[in-house]
């Protein structure tokens, strides 16, 4: 093997140990390996024969990736994935390092990678994915992507680099119209909602950024997965006349169901005849909500739900999913790069569903801006405390004998999770998965 | 409502220009803020969403416009030509307007693309915008006649004021019109154009009330009769942001 690659692996592993000792820092070792050897990724994945799958889109990447990996593993596949939600190229390298032998090559059947839209393309420049699952396009961190049209263009370019099969969301016109741009010979599969629940689409998509559709997805075939709920918790993924289901997830809400539909459609494409509906149902039922996506922590016998929010579509879905059961609520908003520095998006979310119970605490760097936003929807706010630890402690103490819910942006969630781990014995970040 | 509710001081018609095409950065928040504050000041808001091709309402007291993507701007151009004379007339007549980002550029003399193509604007504000490879993105603080104003800018156009054109404010933090001359936005009569998202009005209630005040006078023919509103949350949010950015 080339000496340079060995050095990259060893240097990266050394940096990983260093980062672990200091606590956290999941992207640093990746940066070291990428700097030492730009061909690292291509070589590391060169022996992965069963498929290199990229999962991307604005919302649901982490949940969907986790579900897809569970489905493939339940069918006996050895799968590499990047489970820490570190969805930049460097994060992929970081999570790869402990899996690499001295050869510098991954020894698995498949790789399923969650990548954000820009990094998915950067990754594809190094390694052409065999498959891509494109979930949706919504406003997210416009300070980084600048425009939604630009984000949609990134996904189109990624699909253009994909060599074998692409799975598209038939209900999202930004994603669906990519089908018309694909190379000949690339298989297209679709996922979406069944006609029976078409009226619930606004719960999943931001309609106000979509214009008169110039593209309509073709009628669903027996290879396309459609979500058809049975009741509030159970649903089928219907392929032609064959349902996979009923499935009951550990995560609540329509968004998790459509993620499961996307994952099942993709797994079926990857596994072909080996796909088994009963195995899929069992595998999906066992998937724990990823880190901060409806995760529940027990404190003094009472549940505290952690809900990550990062853009208008995601926050709207989260409010729709959780506020049917109003509980004591805290909202923590930071404006670091990973959160999106522009808090304008809070004004594109309707908070009136929180009016009945009010919000107990707002926190984070933009705690006062969040409180101001709630004032304009006539939602009462009891306390504003920018300091996350102080707010969390006070919130938990004030509502110790009842269920609680915490909506937070990414870096606020990281900080709050560290506090929860220290105070209440929660598994630390990155240890899960 | 109990019958003790005071009678409305008057109805104020607010037109939101192209809410579908030109409100990508929380611009709906400005309309929401204005409607709520009009009500809290004892007036009745009448919010009209103006979509391309729709009739222009008869009696307009305040016009708001936001930022959009290039594809959004392309979708509104024909309608803007259609209503251009009415907007120019209303502007000259003192109707308050606030145009942000994309609509600010459209209210100027022209937008000149990177390739040198000159796309004419309404010419209500004496400014010209040049397309730019570089995006100007980040939190902003301006000193204005309505006090210190905070926002968040995200634009690639570089706007220059013609000699004699008044700016909306002076940049204390961020880029403003072009990142060079420290001017932020423009004001002509009661028409304000600038690059502050955020959205700007909830965070800066003095500016919001100035616009509502001009609109109320126009709607009722009487001086603005504001109520005392509690803006402590907005003041705290804004003060903290100013302290973070300029110390």
C-alpha cells in the first residue's frame, strides 16, 4: 500500500485519540487525515462493493440514515455509516478511522453516509456514490447556502454524479424534478405519501417557497414506496399492492413515518430480491430516535423530550408532532454557524399552538429574540435566561414532577446534552449508535 | 369582545408585496409585527397580500416588501412594471414603504448584472446596485434617526447611493449598502430601502412605530395616537445584540 495512506491513517488515529482525551471534537481527526491525503476517501471505500449510498436533503437525514442502516444490517449486510450526526466530509473520515485496517480500506459490504447538501457534492467529487437518497429541500441556514434554488441545484449535481440508482421524494417539486436531469441508465425510485393522506402534505413541506410545478412525478409503480398510515402510530409502506407493515416506530409523527418510507424504498432498491418485508418491519420497530430527535430522558421519574429544531419546516413539523400533548416547554436558540446565524427563520414558524400552555423558559444566545417572537404570537413566556445551564436547572427544578419538552437548535442541544449527561447520567454525545 | 373594548381609531391598510415570491428571510415577520402593533395601538389592520397579476387595492397606507431569490424576482417583474406608476405616485405622496433586499434593489434606478446588463428599476430610490460575486452575509448594526437598529444582511448586490440620496443609516457593524462607504440603506420621502433581515421591525419597534405613525396619519387624517406599548423584550434583545457586535 502507498506509504502516504498509512501515514494518513496513523496521523488521523493519533489525532482521534487526542480529541477523545480532550472530550468531543468529532471533526478534528478527519481534518488531519484529509489534509495529509486528499485521495484518502476514494481508497478507503475502494473495497466496498455492495453500494456507496449518500443520504441528503434538508430535513430528516440523521433519522433516515439510521433507519436505512438498520434495515440493511437486519438483512445481514455489513454497513459502514457515520452515526454521530457529523455530516460533513471530515466527519465521515473521523468515523471511518477506527474501522480501517492498516490497508486503509474499509472492509464492509456497504457504506451509508449522511451528508449535508454541500458536503455531499464535495464527497461525490472524491468518490462517486452508487446510490443517492434525496429527501427534501427547505430553507435551512441560508447564511451558508444563500438560496433554496442553490440548495436544489446541489442535489441535482449530486444525482448527476450517482452511478446506479437515485431515490427521490415525489411530493417535493425541488427534488422530483431532478428525475428529468438524470443520466440514462440510472434507476429512479420514488417515495412519497399515499393519496389517502395527500391532505397532510403541508405538515411535511414548506409550500410558500414552491411555485407552480413544472414537473409531476410519474404514477407510482410497484417499486415505489408510499406512506399510508393505519392510525396515529402505525403505518404501511405500500409497494403496488404489497404493504410493508404495519410498522410502529419508537419516534412519533408523520415526519418520522415519511423518513421510514424513504429508507424502506432505498433498502428495497439496494437489496433487490433479498428484501424481506417482515425483517424490515422488525428492524424499523427497533430503531431508537437519534440523538435529540425526540429522544426522551428520564429525570426524577418524569420524561424530558429533546427536540432538535433548525429551520422553519423542521420546527413546524416538530410543533405539529408534539404539541398535541402540551407539557412544560423550554426553547433554546443559539446562533452559531451550526445553528444558522440568522434567526429570521423563527418568524416563518407559527407558534400559536403553544399559546394554551405558554413557554416556561427561553434560553440560548438568542433567548430574548425567541421571547420576542413568542410575544408576537401572544404566547406567554415565564422566564428568559440566556445561560443554558442555569435555564435547564431552573426549568427542571420548577417542573420536576411533570413531563417536560425542550426544543433547541444544534449547538444549544450539544451544550444541554452535556449538562444532562453530567447531572442525570445520560449517555454522552457520540457514544450512542 | 366585552363591550368595554374601545372603538377602533381607524383602519390601516398594509400591502405586503409578493409574499410568496419575495419573503424568503422571515420577511413575513415584518407584516405580522406591523399588524399586531397596529392593533395594539388601537387601530384596525387590514393586511392585503399583493400577488402578481392581482388588482392593486384602492386606499393604501403602508407597503412592505421583502427579499427573494433570483427566480422569485423574475416572477414579479411583469407585475411590478404594471403597478410602477401607482407605487411612484404613492411614494411621492408620502405613503410609507419599507423595501428589503430584493425589493430595495427593484425600487432603485437599476440593477447591473456581473455581465454588465442593466436591468431598470422603479427609480423611487436614487440608488444603483451592481451584481457581485461576493455575498455580504452577517449581523448588522446601523445608527439611524430611529436609534440603533439591528438586523441580519444576506445579499450579493452592492448598492451605491447617487449624490444627494439620503441613507437610512450609518453602518456600525456589518457591510450595509456595499461594504465600503458605511452607508446603510436609503430613504426618500417615507420610502425606506435596506438590507436588514432579522426581521427588522419586531427587533426595532421605534422604526416600526414610525412607519405605522405615517400610515395612521394617512389613514385617518389625524396625527398618530399611539398607545404606550411594552417593548422591554425587544429592547433587551436589541441591546444585547448591539453589545455583542460593537461592544
